[in-house]
C-alpha cells in the first residue's frame, strides 16, 4: 500500500451489506478487502472534489 505499513481495522457490517459487498467483489474479481479499499478510495476522491453522494449512493 504505497510503500507504507498497512493498518488493520475491524469493521462490523450488517449481514445484508456484507452479502452485497461479497457479491460485488466476486463480480469484479476482487477479494472483499480489495473491494472495500476500492470503494473507500472512490469515496475519498469524490470527497476531495466535494461531490455530494446521490441519494441512491447513500
């Protein structure tokens, strides 16, 4: 991860959110962890550009 040490973080998810993330990761050929990092980076890029999330994305 950019030459830096990774940080471990324990995350509690509702079962339905977990199931959706697992399925999305499977479809996109990523591990669940890779998928979460991908989604978080996308969200951070949007936040950097100050793009509000649409209601569908909330």
